[in-house]
C-alpha cells in the first residue's frame, strides 16, 4: 500500500493549489484576528482558503477571500459575514520585507495553510512568484514521472 502524505493534527486547512500555481520563495507565520463564532467554526473545519489571497494596505497585511462558514447554532444578534476581510498580525520587520518584495520585484503573497499553534490560530503565508503555463506542465510531468518511478520500483 502506498504511503500518503499525512497532514499533522494541528492543520485546519491547506491551500494545495498555491504550490501548483506559484513558485514559493519564502514562508512566514502570522496570527489571525478572528471573532468568536469564527473560532468555533474553525474547530469544526468549516473553512476554505483555496481562493484567498493577501494584500498589504496601509502598512498592514489583510486576508481576503477566505470563507469561514458560520455555525447553525450561532447567536442571532451577531452579524456573520463568511468572506469578510481579516487582519494578519506580523512583526514590523517581516511586513517591511513583504512590502518591499511585493512592490518592487513583482512577488505576490499567498496563504499556504491554516493551523493551531497551542491555543492560537496561525496562518502560514508565502512570498511567491507566479508560474507560467509551461512551468505548470513541467510540474505535472515531474509528478507523473515520480509516480511511475515509484510503481516501477515497487514492482521489482
């Protein structure tokens, strides 16, 4: 039986599409500012970060497009917005580095995964450069070759 990539217990959601669409240069860890109902939804895994991205505005980092679905048992006096903009907490030196790379050298910032760190929710973000179509084809060819090679080695 083939080994599968095991996801650690503390991972809430992963953005697998980001590694296919971008060359990952450097990754960072950031805290996430959330409301109470969002944390409860994250405990149940009702989150999707595949279509999300990060922008830097007014010297702060913001997560856009991440969907956190509210629970059915959420209080009625709270207005829930599943796709609201969420602030990221990072050190000033890390933010300055990200701002410089994005503005001057054409990089973008993408979320890679959402996970628990002790009792706090953290997001792993990456400084990335977009892949062209031929790069994506090469990635899929390499992936298929690795699978075929593993099958051949297993058969012997």
